[in-house]
């Protein structure tokens, strides 16, 4: 009978290491993701432009007569609140040196950024359409606050533009898991 016999080879013991000296393997922190300085900067810019659009639109006396302008006020208020909450979370994460790479947190950030960016973009588009209608087609800029409407709409578009990188980075991080 010709069967193979297992051979025993001596195995060295693993080197003794201290539990605190074990190197951690982490993904590179891409600036703009939650818990980074770039992410905090994006959140603060989102907040500033959304609040700017909100304040400019609310400062007009007749914004409530047009549904699209009321929608812009609601969307930028939600965007400002969302961005402020996440800016506070980013600040906390940076101060305590905590990573915000939890899958559930990234999912929440992605969904929240996607919803608020869609609402902000839709409201900015609707407000731009009404502003063009009032200014160019009807020629009623003498009676209305067209420059304020245009400013608020532009700030809403810029706010949406600053939300887009946050959403894309969070979604990319979620999809690459």
C-alpha cells in the first residue's frame, strides 16, 4: 500500500506584540468625506449659501405669492438645517479624532444629501423659471423684486453645487464597500 504520510514541519511562534502597537489599516481619508476638514468646509459652504438664499428670499415682501418661491424657502431652510447638523457632527469628529466611516452613518449621510440636494435643485430650477417669466416674458420687474429673486435663486444653485460633492463622495464610499 502506497499512501502518502503527512509531514510535520516546525512552525515558529508569532512575534510577541503589545496590543496597543498593532498598526491599524484604514482607508485614506478623502477630503470632503464626513469627519475631514474638507467635509467640514463643504458643510459650512452649504449652510452659508442655503441660509443666504433663504434670507434674501424672505427679505422680499411678495415671495409668498408664488408657490415656487415658497418651495425655495422651504428647501433652503431644510438644506441649511441639514448642513448645520452635519457640520456640527464633522466638528465633533475632528475634535475627538473619531472616524465617521460607519456603514449606517454613511448611508444616512448619502440619503440625506441626495434628498436635500434634489429638493434644493428642483426649487432653484422652479424659482429660476418663475424669475425668467416675471422678468423677461411679462416685463414686470419694475413692480417686483427681480434682482432679489435672481440672487436667491443663484445662491440656491450654488448651495446645490456644494452639496453635490458631499453626496457623490458619500455614495462612492458606500458603493465601494
